[in-house]
C-alpha cells in the first residue's frame, strides 16, 4: 500500500520537512497541520495544477 500513500501525498510533509532541514537549516519547520493548510490555500489561489 506504499504506492497508494504516495499517490495521495502521504509522504509530502515528511519530504518537505527533510528539504527544509537540508537546504534551509535555520528555517522554522511548520507543523504538519500548518503545512497542509498552506498547501490547500496555495492550491485555491493557483488552481492550474488541478484537473477539476
């Protein structure tokens, strides 16, 4: 079922947090809840990446 989790974005937050730790070590890492809030807000502002 790892592929199903991957398709739905289940590891997106972990990858984002790892990216921040590697590339921006002084940057504050948002909570997972805040990450998803920001991600959905961005999708609403810029709907070009959605099919519907």
